[in-house]
C-alpha cells in the first residue's frame, strides 16, 4: 500500500533528483568506489573531503554559467 501511494511516489521522485545525483556523480566521475581509511571518524573525514571537492566543482560550474 505504501509503495503505491501518491505521497511515496512524489517523495521518491524528489529524492532521485536531489540526492541520488550527488552519489552517482561522486562514484562515477572521480572513480570513488570505497574508502581508503578505516574507522568511522577517518571515513567521515574522507567523505567530507570528497564532498568539498564536489562543492568546488559545482561552484566552478555555476561561476562559468
């Protein structure tokens, strides 16, 4: 029932355009497939650096537009 509801379909459509794009671009473009460091804190730092790089890429794209 939940999967067939209009509210769920709307939520999933919004999610696919907002969040999944970031993960797909992060995995596909720079070739990031798995963490190189172990531990939650180190992996969090690695993910943060990856997201900073993604943000810079988006900033450059917006500045050139």
